[in-house]
C-alpha cells in the first residue's frame, strides 16, 4: 500500500473509530515518531510494531463487522475527560 492509499484508508476509517482503536493508533503514531527520530528499528521496536499491526488488524476487522462507536461521541468523551482531569477546554 502506498502513502496515498494509506492516507485515504486512514481518512475513511477515522469516522468509525472506537476508544480502544484510538489508543492503539496513538501508540502507533508515537512508535512511528520514535522510529523517525532514531531512523532504525531495534528488536524491541520490531516486536512492538508487530503487536500494533495485529491490534490495528483486529480494529479494522471490528469496523468491518460494524462493532464501532461514532467518532464524534468518542472525541466528545475525550474532551470531557480532559476537562475533568486537567481543566483543559
């Protein structure tokens, strides 16, 4: 899958994200940033990458099966949590 196809796939799936998938995606983004900073993959990171790929595959399958939560509801819940826990508006 090339970069454009990946971007289109991500944009398509973002509206159908679950709280669990959001956490997995955040971990994946953090991993990618770390990889870019170090420009290599350690054995530990390779294992983490494989675990994240498996979790993303599970999440994608859940989306395909209709086991989803409205993305707007997820983000509203996150905003409420930030307000409650940290006073962030």
